[in-house]
C-alpha cells in the first residue's frame, strides 16, 4: 500500500494489535514503450545476396521524470531477423546506426561502446542471427525516440533458410 494522508500529515505505518506494517509507495508505469520495424525494399523481388535495410523505431521511457527511484535502469532491444537474413559482417551488425531524437527534433547519432553496446553472442537464444542493443546510460536518452538501422543480406529465398527448388 501507499502512505496514508490525514490532514497535512502522512503516515507510513499501520499498527494492528501487536503487528506493525510499513506502507511503501507504488510506482505505476507512466509511458508505454512502442516498437515498430520497417523494411526498406520489401516490395522488391527477393534475390539471393540482395540487401534490405531494416529500421526499428522505439521510445525510451522518461526515467528522470516517470521513474526517478528506479535503481537499475536499463534499456535493451533484441532483434531476431528471419533465418534467411544475415545481419552480420565481420562479427558486427552490418551498417548499424543508432540515433536518438528529442521532442524538438534534435538528432544525435550514438557512439558504439560509449553510449550503447551490441551483443551478438546469442547467449539466450538458439537463433544464430539475433542480437541485442543496450543503452549504457538510458537516463541520458530519457523520453527520446530511438531509430536503429542496419542492413541484412538475403541468404535464401525462403524465410526458414531452406532452399525450395519448386518456387
């Protein structure tokens, strides 16, 4: 429960017989995080080794205003392209760009290793081509829009990665 206000005084304990109960605070989720993913060139014919550009748009919760008491603030995006798309080149996500945009339209390109990290180790997944992007200091981007773009190479003409000669 939450502290009780009687007049101008707040009470954060309730006594019932010989037991004392401490009341806490309740923090409600103030902002919904939305995520969209768009594919540039999705109307083109799928050809082996062709490149598609993927754009992920999301918003970072306003940790400063809406969640000031959270101790462990983190913001992680996981993306898992279908098996027929290779998002990697030389062990990194191909042409990855992460940008943050403020409400007034000011855009900042984030620096890998400094402002965000990328995990391509697939530690929690059996999918070979998934990856995670983590903001190193999410509060720096509180309330801002994130745009993530990367390229993927088509490695098969079917989404499951198999070759279907009957197509």
